[in-house]
C-alpha cells in the first residue's frame, strides 16, 4: 500500500519561540466580516491549523467568532491551532504596544497568541487613525520611535507569557539583520511576499542560518499579472504530476522550507490549497532554474502602506 503524502501536515519548529508553525497557513485579509467568519470556519474544517490575522484587517472579531464556534463544537482544540496577529503602524510607540496586543486578544477571544508580528517596519503617527494623512494626502510617519524600541516592547509581551513568539513582517534583509543584532529574543518568524516570481533566496538563506521561519504571503502571486499559476514551467509540472498549478506553487514553497499563506472565500479553493502533495526533486530544480520572471506585487516594503500594484501585461 502506498504511503500517504503528508506534505500538507508539515510543521516547522520555532527555534526562538514555543511550539511549531504549520507550514500551510490561511490568511484572513478578507474585507467582509461575514465572509471572513465563514471562510475561517471552512479553512479549519478543510484542515488548516494556522490562521494569520492583523488589527489592520479590522476583522479579528469575525475570526474570533469563527474559532470559538469550531472550538465549542468540539471538532478542534485551541491548542491545535497556531494563531498569528500583528501590530499595526500607528501603535509602534512602547506605551501603545501592550494595549494594542490586548485589544487583539479580546477581539480574537483568546488568552494568548502563538505569534505576534510587527506588521511593517514603518511607524505612523500614533493615534486611532490607521492610515494618517496630511493635507496633501501623504502618510504621516512617526520619527519619535525606532524599530528597535518597538521590538523591545514585543519582547516584554513574551516575558508576560501571553505571546509565545514574535517576529517581523514586510522587512528587507538589512532591517532584519539590524533587529537580529540587538534582539534579546530573536525573531521567530519573518513574513514577506514570496512566490516563484519573488523567491527571496538571500533572505531565506539568512533566516535558515538564524533559525527564523520565513512565512510567505501572496504565495500564489495574489492572482495578479503576470500570473504565477500561468507560468509555463509551473503549468507543465502541474500536468505531469496531476496537480493544479496552484498546488505546485504551494508545494514548492513548503518543500523549500518556508511556511505560506493563502486566502480564499471559496470552499473549493480552500480545500484545493490544503491538498498539496510532494513534488519530485527534478520539478523543484526546474522551478528554481526555469522560472526567470521576477516581480514584487506589493509595495508595502517601500511605504508601509499595503497595496498590490496592477500590471497590465507580462514583462518581456
């Protein structure tokens, strides 16, 4: 009898935190709270055991309601689900970090989170406005706090016991190195855009050396042009291994050692994204050598403001 493929159940131990992160994660950036609640339930029922949230998404309450409904039904236990959420840019000052963290806990209806990330390295003007702008429509940044100071505030959350690991999001390699150099508690996780068109090999190599998990968002390229799932190399492998191009791209991410996030409100796509299978070694090498398109879809690393950049046609 054939051995069942277990790639979809891969977990990555946290060298700088508690427990292990399931490699397949479900992202909850869904604008409609009703759709968020249903999609979160669908993801948990499909097999996902890793949920990625943020105060920025303004739907933590819907995620919390979905989790509690599933937990109360007795199907899944809280300790079986790895929950990440994030500190938004207007709360970078030391005195704002703990209240922001506790507010996320309340909305998620949790006693602790498995991982808490600084959503971007950019500090915005402190206050209740998530996207502060001046009279010219420009973002108002906060020069009164450094990323290192915000990091130290996150370290205190770990000391307090309600945050089991901490990390960074939307950072470049140099910023990551700066935090690693000063950290009392090293980042357990770094969340960045990554997919076959943005493999981030140098960042991944550094994180491997430091025992940091790379968590890839937009793992399928956010369905933007040029489409990762229409790449001829990936499409050919998909036909050969009887998987969808999306499943091939997701399997590639897990097999090269990263965790990943996908988001969907379609139960069929949620199930498909979970049901990945191991690719043969030659397919992994084909993707590394044969996929030559290089595209970053999200400009958040430049401004701190999330936003996918549409492209009208495939680059030559």
